[in-house]
C-alpha cells in the first residue's frame, strides 16, 4: 500500500485535455517535485487530487482509501493540505486568525486553535506579523502565511503550488530550508509544483514531468535534467537535436 | 461555562468601545424612567427590535458575506406560530415562541439546503423569491386569516404568560432583554469556530474549502441561526401588536430593511446592526410619518433611504462602523 496513488487520471475541459492518463505514486516521507512548461496541466492535476476538479476517469487513493472525487474539505480531513499559487489578498482576517481557521479543522476549542496557530506561526518565524492583515504584507510573507494556514490543519501530505515564485534567491534559500525541515522533523510528505528549477532540483528526491497533459518523465533530479524528452519540452525540438 | 464566559467577555474591544457600551446600556435601562412619551418609546422598541433582526442577519450576511434578502419569511413564521397557537389552542407565549423558533430553524434547513447551491446574485434573488412565495401563500390561505390577518384576543388584565401588558414600558424591557441575549450570543458567535469559518468563507471560498471547511454546511448553519433570531423578533411583534398579517411580517421591504440596517451600520461587526438600526429606525419613522404623509411626497422616504445607502456603500462598504474605524486608525 503506497501513500498516494494516482492511476490513469484524465481531465478533459471540453476538448482541451489537461491531464491525459497520468499515473504515479508517492511514498510516505518523500519530497516529490512536479514540473512542466506553462499549461502542462500541473495545477489541474493538483486540483484533481485535492478535489477542486472531479477527474473524468481514473482513480486517486490516499493511505489505502479511494478519495477520487472527494470534495476539498474532505480530502483535507483525510490529511491532504494544499497551498495556492495565487493567494487571494484579503482584508477580513489577520494572519493569526487565518492560521486559526486552519487549526479549527482539528479542534472545536478556540484556545486550543489559538495556541496551535501560535505554535505554527512561531515555527515559521511569523509571530512578528500575526496581527497584520494579509494585504499589508509582502508577497513572500503572504506565501508563508498560506503555508502556515495549511500546516495548521496538520496534513500528512502537503501539496504546494509554486511556493517560491516571485521570491528572491535568499528567500528561496529559506523556503528550501523550511521545506526540508518540515519533511524531516514533522514527517510531512511534500508534493510540490515549482517553476524555479534550481529549487526543485535542490529539494526534490524525485521529479515528475508533465507536458501537454501527459507525463513525459519521472526520476531522480539528476537524471531528469539529462532526459531528452524533458529538454525537448522545455527548449524545443531543435535544441534537443543539437545536443 | 466557557461559552458563557466568551459571551460576556468584551475585553478584546477598545476601551472607548467598552465605555460606549456601558453608557448605552445605562441609557437603555433608565430610558422609560426619563418620562419619554409613547412615540419615543415606540421608536426605541422598533430600534431594539431591528437591532435584534440585524444581529441575526449579521451571522449569514455579515460574517458569512452572503447577501440574504429573505429574512422576512422567518419573521412571519415566528409571528404566525405565536398568533395561531394562541388563537387555536391558547398556548402561552413562552411555549409558542420556542416552537416558532424550531419551525423557523427546520424550515430554514429545508430552504437552505437547495439555496446554498447558488452563489452571489443568484443566491440573493433566490432568497427574495422564497420569501415572496411564502407571503403569497399566507395572503391566500383562509385557515390562517389570509390577507386580513389574525387578531389576538385581548386580555383584561396584564398577563405574563401571554405577554400582554397595558403599558409599553413592559414591552420595552422585554425587547431590551431579548436584545441583550442577542448581543451576548453574537459576542460569543464572533469568537466561535463557526464565526471564524464563516469569515474565511467570506474572504476566500477556495481557501476555506482547502482548510477542511464544509462551506455549504457552514452557510446553512449560519442561515438557520439568523432565522432563529428573526423568528424571536416575529413572536415579539405578535404580542406587541396583538395582530399579525402577511403585509406587516412577510413583506419584501422588511427583508430589505433588515439587511440594509446591518449593512449600513457595518456588516461583520458586533456594533454594526445596532448603529444601523439607530440611524435608520428614527429616520424611517420621521420620513414615513412626516414627509410620507404630505400630499405629493409619498415614497420620498424610500428615495432618501436609497440615496443614503448608495452614498455609504460607495464611500465605505463596511458601513458607518467602517468609517468610524477608519478615522480611528488615522488618529493613531
């Protein structure tokens, strides 16, 4: 029994096949990267697993349980957390309140939720901004709040949609450190979409590559960079031949 | 116990707000002793009643951010339950009102379940429709008095069981008590799990769902809490007027007034509905009785009303309370 199993997922948006027959599996404790050019179907695949989209066919199983077509709130209660590529800039709740909502997922008591939220914020070094509203914060911190919010739901599998985009190299370095720490200290399995190759290759133990909705490669980061299909997908036919 | 403590705990408000609340409470308490006339008392009763309505609406409409324009149907359910049980079986108010709440909550689940498949404008329109349908049914249903309505038998002596009093002062203190129960409940509600989850839903539904929140269920729960609030108010209207008809309890304009008072005062804040009612109830009375009665000026009250709403919502969507907070932030 593997941790997360995705079998033959197909998602067709009225003729545009965003995910075509994608299968893979993730083991507990792994860090897996999902890469591919723009429009390759990465976010769609995330949404199919988490439940924002219902796949047209195929199966998703998490910890031995078939969760295909579960609504997002149900997959979350099964132990899958996710962050969003674009964090909605909202003005209604402070950072602490945001993270508390995440913690309320596992408790009904406000004081418990509050202390758990403070723990998570402390862990991510966000205690300084806990009383700010999201719209008052720079993008790097907003992303971290999104991450804290998801972490507060105590996920076993955390799916991160481009946590590092828009960050500068120092910030990326910090995120890499943070992800490694979450993985080793908190035993959270990570599955991340990333555009910044430097980061994916550094942090992932295994990489899956999508192009035009199909899985074109899977393997160790070192092998992926040499993979002909991957180079073709990113740089075009000509470059691949020229190599 | 913990819940009670939360309900009575106003410590997270600023000092100015707490002092304001105390002064306001003292004023409410001594108001009938100040020798006010019956008109002033009527206005104050309306004010407290609409604050209660507004607080109820604030759960789903303010914290949950759903534009709900059908609360009048639940006012009607509360009012009719009390009236009918009284007329048919002579059931005391203290039994019929809780039953009215239960019916309103049950009905709100039935209505809410399909209703919350809709979002935004479609939801708002659907809430108006369900309310209008119920009013039409009551307008034509002879068993419940149809459009004529029902008159309650008037007792010779003041009767606590049936909540019948000669003097408005009793009615005033009764609605004041309901108002405070509502206020304490809302003070608890805004700190509750549901309160937090609703605010998240209002901010970002997708994110809320990713945090394990069953959005539709949360909305239905808040909707039925709101319905319970206004059903209490409906029951109060019955014993206060000793008369119920569909036009006074289920009219669309009542639904809209409830929502507008809360929005004008400041949705998703504890004080919002109270401030909104404090502005609009006297204005409504004044415009309705003075300007509305003049020849050729019928309907001008609604025009002034609307203009006020447009100005406030354009300037500060968070209502009067939003404006106050803005000034306060600037002061710092």
